[in-house]
C-alpha cells in the first residue's frame, strides 16, 4: 500500500517603512502563512472489513496496517494513514528606531497567532502484529490468524491555538569613538497552546487519593480532571508572565584604527513551545 502527501505552503507579507523624521523611522510588517499537509494511503487499498472482518469498526476504507515480525512483512504505517494537518499563522510586527545624539534607541512589538488542526486516522482501523509466539513461526501465526498484538483507537482530533507576544526596547550607546554598549530588555510571556474545544485531560494524584471527581465529566475516574474544573486551565498548564530577557553587548576597538575589535555579549533568553508538528 503506497501512501502519499500533498503539501502546499503559501505566504503573504505586507510591509511599510515610514520615515517620521530624519532621526525617527517606523517599520511595520504583517504576515499571513498557510501550510497544508493532506496525507493518505493508496485509494486502491483495502481494510480488514474488505477482507472479511465484518464485526470490526473501520474508520478508513482503504487502509491496512499489519506487521509480521522476524523476517516476515509489513503493510501500512502509522505515518502514512489518512490525515489532515493545516496550519494558519498571522504575525504582526512594528519597530521604531530613533537617533538621539550618541544613542540609537529601538523598541517594538511582535505578535504571532497560530492555529493548527489535526485530523489523524493513524490507528482507527487497528494495527495487527504477528510475532510467532504461538507456532514459533510468524508467517504461520499470520496464516492461522493468531495475533500477538492488536491496538486500535478513535480518530485523533485537535484544534490547537497559540499566541506568542514579544515587547522589546534597546539602546545602542556610542560612549566613545572606541567603545559601543548595547543594552536591551525583552518581555516574552509564556502563553501555552490550547485546544479550541477543550479536548484533553490531566491527572491529579492528590485528587485521586481524595476521591475527587471532575465537575465537567462526573463519570470520569477520580483524579481525572478537565478544562473548567477548579484550578484546571484550558491549556492544562500554567502561564508564565514574568519572562524578562535582559541583554548586554560591548564592542571595543583597542587601537582606534578600526582593524581590531573585541566583542562580548550576554543574554537571558526564552523560547515558546511550538504546536504539534506532524511528520
């Protein structure tokens, strides 16, 4: 069974650089990005229902995943099952540069909004494994229908949203003809991604020991909690707002001839966890 991927990437950028005065410049950029990844098996393929397993749920009409170990064969794979993974991103950035004497001052804002949808059927037809544990021959186990392993799940669905925000200010100060100092500060809070429909759950050992059940899904086991339960956020993890990144850079010309410079810099940096990336 041969799988295929249809991938497309589209981007659009709008920018404007405006000279407010001889010493002040504003630069604005807006970006729209769209990436689509439509994945699927050979449409001429079969599934277990077509081979006679009439009492087994099959979510995909043309996908079969079978592994016969120890020199046997394999059909299908989790990463070639039917799936759809579109990603849409909007980004807005505005930067201002100001010259004042020996100072070059810059400040700005950057905002990114991403939406990633996941519709993944990688295991909704089931995966069948034959290891030879019954006859010591994996092919014979396969022919007699004696599986060593079987697993199946429903379709995986996600509609992930994420916001990334950054504010910064910095000053490049020409202290002397030989010494330049750059001092800056960036604020980039951690705002974790979340599913638009609040799909997902978390487990609390303390709630389980106390016999606490979810107020959202009252029939869930004790300790299994969902978005909307007391203390449970839509992203199932806490924000971190106090992400301040100071930075310092120094450039020194020891001779003043411009032939040699010494540079040193230091910064405290943060990163944002990206949304799920399908392979």
